[in-house]
C-alpha cells in the first residue's frame, strides 16, 4: 500500500500491462551483444570440395617424390570421400588452406594445450605443408591462452635512484595500516631521508590528504626543511589536488611509483618491515607507547652500507641510550674554527648508494623491447578462476623499467615486471566454402564419385552461416570485440 500511495502522487491512471505487450521491458531483455559470434562447425561437404581446388594438394598429387601417400578414403561420419595421407599407417586428411585455422581451433580450443601438445594432437589427425610452424604461430597468438596462462613472470634488474645532492633533499613517504586502534590512531605516516636514512613514523587517525599534508609539515618540514623530491605511491591521497597544491607551495617535485610495484619505493617499504617487527617484539597492543623507543633504536643502529648510524649522519655524533653508563663522546669547543671545519666536512660529504641484498635470477622477454601490445598481470586479490592477465594493451612509450600502455582508453605507466609481450595473430582467415567447381585429377575414382562431389559442392554454400556484420578478407562475417578493433587488420 505504501508503494501504491507513492505512485498515486504522480499518476491516477494505473494499469497492468501484460508481459507480451510490454515493449520496453521486452526490448531491455534482448540487448544485442556485438562481441558474440556464431560458432563455425566443420562442414564435411565443403571440406571435400575444397580439397579438389586446393593448389598445394594438386602439387602433391603430381609430385611422385613426395613423402605423402595420398589416397581417397571414405569419411566415417559422412558419405563423402576425403583425400588422406596413409604414410604413417593412420589415414590423415589433407587440410585445404581455407580450413586449416578452423581445424586448429576445433582441437586447440578443447583445453588450450601448449605448442608441443597441440602440434602432436593435430599432426596425428591431419596433415598439410609446414603445419608445425603454423601451429606454433597460432598457439602463441591465442588470446585466451595468453590471458589465462602464466609461463614465466618478468623480473627485471633493480633500478637505481640518482644520489641526492644533500641531506633531506630526497625523501620517501608511505602509509602503514590500518593498525589496531591505539590512543585514537590507526595509521602510521612513515618518512625516510635517502641520504642519511633518517626515519620518521607519525601516528595519524586517518589517511586523508589534509591529515597527511599536516603531518609532513609538522614533523618533517619544521625540522629538516623542504625536500626537493618526494617519492610516493599511487594512493588516492597522494594523487589528490590538495597534496599537489601542498607540494607546489613547498617547491617540491613528486616522483610517483607505478601501481602494484612496491619495489619502486623499496627504501621506505624495507623500513616498514623493520618497524613492524620491532613493534611486535614488544608484545604490546598500545603500539603508540612503544613507537618512540623503537625509533630511537632504529636511528642509533649502525647500518652496514653506511658504516654509521643515521643519527651520526644527522647530528655528527651518536645518541645516548638509556643503558649507557659512561659519556664517551668528546664535544669540542663550539668556536668559529670548529663551525667552519664542520661546514666544510658536511659540504664534501658524499652520499652512499643503497645496497642490494638479494640475488634472484632476472628474466626479461626480448620481445618486450619491440612489441606493440602487452598483457598486464592483475596483482590484486581476485576471485577464483579469474584470468591473471588483462589485455592486450597497446604500448605507446617505454623505458628500461616501465611501459606506458592504454588501459580503459587512458594512458598509464606500469612496471615492466607486470607485463608480458602479446603475440597477436593477424590471421583471421576462417574457412568459407569456395565457389569454384573442379574435379579431382590423377586419382582413380569412379565417375559416380566425382559427379556426386560436384553436386555436393554446388549446394555447400547453403550450409554456411550468414549474418549481417563485418566481413573479413576471406568473406567471413564476424563481430569483432571492441577492444580488438584498434589493431585488427582486415
């Protein structure tokens, strides 16, 4: 009654429309989907007639030195005779040129096996010249196989950042969380200087751009000044207009990492591992209470690549810890000569590049340097039976570590470790029955067999599907998916 009362406010003429007369609903339930194409079944009549006009088959019939033993064999599932090769002991029909791609798809699309398995599967049943090379090309260009199978992930060598000119000129920032609530905080804003490795971890209640900008200004800018570069990930708060305005006011350039590739921001990501492990070792649910002492220990620890602690690179001396019993630091008098000497030393202090501790094997497919399209790996958590790759995506620019590709009609930079080259097959010549009548030559057949074949061939066009859509070079009518429309050659 409540719904009827609401509808009555707009109309007083309420009528029931039967389903077969409800044109709007009926139209919506029958939306045309252009990407669906009609399946092509193997037409044995057209196959037999295509053998009679195939130029390659005619050459083999006249070649006495050929290794193929061609004979007419009756088809088991139809009343047509097919030319087969019997050199292996098992009759294998000779496939005309127009039927080869269709034969391949009928067998390969059963379970989408690899190159070797598909080659053995087809070679044991059919024969045609250079079939192994052609099958290999078609298997490599199978779009469904490339989006569903993972052969070997790309793993490029680690890149390097340019060494900073001075301390606090290049910092990396990131967000940790959500963490268990502690004193009203659930996140940590982490910052680390690339020169001295000095870390900061600021508890924050949320991850809005306003909160992030305020924390950076209060806990880093106020102490160490404005950096020249800030490396961030692609979080929404880092891509916001507020954060862009914030960096513009500071005169800071932002380096954005690629999506789903934390190695690009590895300096701060590695700090996260150490920070989390230290907090968990305290076995306290109030992580905000143990955070200061953990940061003190990290800043005082000697780093192997620096041969010093980050505190020494910032303050010029070690920090006094709660367990220190003696004051061993000798502080020289703060006169003009000492200040001048300190300035000269800090001015000539050279940065130390980050060290690489892993030695995993690298693999970059050679085709990635020249391919026009790639498949992009989906690194987010996906439901079961989800294809691990999307694409193919067009490549519009490339560097040693990244590629700029088209995703949803927009250019986007991605890491080379997430892509693999796309082998797009340009051969869309699916079979269509030829329309030329010729008789089989130089093979002993009865006049009845030949005349029946000619009669079958003349009526074979009636068995082919007919649609009103795009027509390929071979005359096949298809509906190409929209995502392939930009690079399919007709």
